[in-house]
């Protein structure tokens, strides 16, 4: 294994992201093989992949946790993160994109841009991550290169930049045409290790030359340097075209696209070349920006190993042998063994012990981690996902990682008395690793409630409790995590806590106005008290009391959201008023206000995409009508299938898999992604309220 440190300009921190089953893990295995990291290609179906090392991943044939791999290609270090494609594990993609410099988006040549592909594309947009695109599975029945490209405009509102054309498709797919060199590329041998260049077949020459002209014109539109050369009519060298593509890719204006068939070992080496040629190094990212932990000011540090330290913990895992292991991206400075680092969000100091370079489930000891690299630290106790590591003398707080709210929950109870003692610690360990699930105790039933991103997410967590932590548990049926809101404004609601019985008492008095807020806005507090009716030092206690009050709704005890509360009046006592009194008074006021403001349930609504054979379309539409799905469009495909898209309440999707398989004789499949919370119909709320 290569443990040397490469110059920053020769490092690529990249991720493979896509919809489930687009071939990310298969691509990872080919990359590791061709780069010399492994001597045998792993196979998802055979359950012997390097990146899907967890037992559940190999059994299910899916990626559950993002795996970090370090390898090299053309004297460049590649730090690759293979991310999950299932919507339940989208947080793994979120935290990977937060620390990566570039990404490769895989697209299924048969299905084009799918829902989770769209989700990860938007996540990459949010983090301004430059992307390459790779149309995989060109050898599959129904593969269509042109339709896959057209799906970019339809689903993402953009057009990629094809650098290659396929030679054949489906069973006849045999190679690609490189539009820059105008040469045909074929792969030799069963493992595709040798790339053979030949002249372009005569039948494809005119098409290829026209595509190359369009390619150069498109690049010239985005790059002034190349545009001047192009307008002058000067012959353009491949190197200067590549330089222009790189500039436009790094700026996010162009998305180069290649194609291949990873399972048949076709097209992987040119993709590796494109990663080196077009995706950014840490040196291209320039300065890292954060804020001072104690002052309201921005802090910028250069991407240099000599600068003050700035590193982000983006993932924490519990290792059976090594203990807690924190994955870090070092943006500035250098982490060294024995070094003391400051954790500003926790206000404490940590000492760096053992550091390792990670190769999926294997690791090698290293002495330091310079700027630009992604490695792991073993043994940090008080550090969590999203924490910044810096020097105490030059503190900086990097932007943390935001995760979506869980939408499904199950009741959990230990199977034996011995398991009762172990379950809390096991859940705490899992919570450190996975910030997207929540644990709380139901006050009425005393049950432990586990909330997560979906049925599969919770199923995996329960299996991990049993396999990794040896805790036996019983679970209830999955339930939807609802929220609550209000529909009517109420004004002048008073809340008082007055307890005066001689001596020191308690006095708090607040008056609030409450309004519904726009969907998705959460909770907003406005201080509109005038004339010093409530002393300034008690205002934060009022806000805390309001937050206490909205943490348990009146219908089912759910969090109350999308609400605006203005503190408009009140009074105080010079002796008996206290923070606790005003906190309690505010909680009383908000409970009264919600009771009068038309409380309503909110349920999670998901985007649904279902693919069925044409002959089953009628049955599918009938089923969707039964589950309150609002169908938005239905389109045909080249493979005599119909794709139906719509929005559906999550509560209606339990058991949908079985019903879809039945009506389509096992040939239908679907995917979902969270969209928003919406009001539960009033008639249905009456049915649900007694059950919640």
C-alpha cells in the first residue's frame, strides 16, 4: 500500500454518487483493480467487494455506509468515497459531499436520470461540487445513450458535455469513440486491462467529427481563452481543449460525460484519466472559510500545510477493535501524532493519538495528515460528526453538516433483562455514527422509540444492534413521524406563573401573538415588547419556554412547526421574577394559543416514481388512487414500460412493495424521495388522532 504524501495538486478527493443500483460499487471495484490496489475484482452479487465490507451490505447487495478508499492513478492520489444510493441513507451522501472536491455521477443507460440521481445532483449543487458524468450499463437491453443525455434536460435542467460516443449499444456495445483524439477505444482480455486504440469505424466517422465540432463550440462558449483561438481559426491542440474543459468543470459551468459498462470492464480507464484531468485538487479549492467561535467575524485560511489547522470531522464510526474512529478532511495546516487540537463547538482540547489511512475495512498507520487529505483518527472521545478541529491560538469554526429530519419510527424493547442494560450504550454508539436517527422514551408507554429515514434504515439499525452490539430486541410496526402546526392566527394570549406565599416567590407574565408560518419555515420568535415591560435578561428564557411548549403538540404529542410567535407584552416583579418563572409562563401561553389556533397534523409527502410494464398501467393507477397518490405524469419508454410519477403520503407506502410485485408479476419497481410536509386531510386527522 502506498503511504506516501502526494503534492496537493496531485490529490483528488472524489465520490461516486447515483441512484441505487447504478453501479457505483462495481465501478469502485474496477478502479481498485486497474489502479493496482487489488489483484482480483470484487463482485456485488458474489458478496466479495472491498467497499461493501459490512455483512449486511454483502447480503443485501447494496451500499449502506459510505466507504473510503485511497489509491493512485497516473502518479495522482485518489481518495474515493463510494456512497449509498438508497434514499434512506442519503445522509451518507450529504456528509461525503461536504468534504469532497469533486464527484462522479453514474447514470443507468436504460433508466436515465432517476429520482435519487436528481437528489444527489441537487446536493452537489448546494455544495458547489464539480461533477463528471458516466453513463453506465451501455451493454444492457434497452440502453440508450441519446435518451440518457436527454433525461438531463428533463430532470435536471442542464445538458452534459459528451467527450465520448458509444460504439454500438446493448449486446453490441464494444467500445467508445474519444472525441478529443478522434480515435476508437476497445478493451482487450476478459478483465479489460489493455486499452486498444484504432481508427474510428467508417460508418461512425461523420457523426464523430460533427460531435467533436459541437463539443469545441460548446467549450468555446464557456471559455474566453479557447474562444479567441477558435475564432482566429487556429488549430486547437488536445491539451488546450482539455485545459478549457477543466476550467469550465471547476467553475461548475460544464459537466463532462463519458460512457461504458463497468460490469463488462469497458470504459473505466478513460474515466480515471478524466478524474485526474478535469476534477479539482485541494489546491484548486483555494481558501477555507469559517467563522471565529467567539466573535461575529469570518475567518479565512489558505489551503496550505504550513497554515494554522482547520479540519472537519465528517464521520464517526465505532470499530470493534480500535474503538471510536473519526474520519477527517484537513483543509489547512497539518495533523500530527501527539498534537493537541481545539474543538471549538465543545470547548475542550483533544490529543491526537493514532492516525490511519483507510482502505475500506483495512487501515495503515500514518504519522501526519497534511492539508488536502482525508484520513482517520482513532481514539478521540469527545468529537462528533460536524465538529471542527483547529489550533487554540488560531480558532476557526467550519460550517457544520445539516441532516434531514427522520420520518419513520418504531417502538423498541429489549428481549431480556440483560439486554435492557446494554441497549442504551449500544444505541448511543450507533447515534454517534449516524446523525439521522433519533432515540427517545415515550412518557406514557415507557417504550424506546427509534426514528429514522425509512423502513430500510430502521431495519438496518436493528440488525446492527443485534449483530455488532449483541443486543436482542423486539420491535413494533413502523409508524410515520408526523409533525403538528396551526392554521389560524390568535392574538393577545396571556400566560402567567404567579406563586407568592410570603418570602421569595415566582412571577412571570407574558402576552404573545401567534401566526401560522409558511410551510417548512420551522419556528420563528419575534421580540416586540416595548417600554421595558419585561427586562431584557428574561427574553431568552421566554424563547426557551416557547420552544418547550412546541415540543409536544396537542393532537399526538409531535413537534409543532411552521409557527411564528411574537412576544408583545407582559409584566415583571422586581423581586419574584426569574428566568424559570418566565420560561414557565411562556410555555403556558403557547399551549393556550395552540389550542385556539386550529391545530392540525402534518404528514411527510414523498416523490414517487413507479416503473411497470405497459399492460399493468391501469392496475397501477387504480392502486395509486387508493393510497392518496397525486399522479403528475405518466410517460412511456423504449422498453414497453410506463413510468408514473406523483406525490404520495409516506403513511400509505407501508406494504406497497408487496402490492406492486403482485400486480406486475414481479416486474415493477419504484423509488421515493422526501419532498415536504403537508396537512393531513381533516377527515383523516379525526381517524388518526385517537391512534397517535
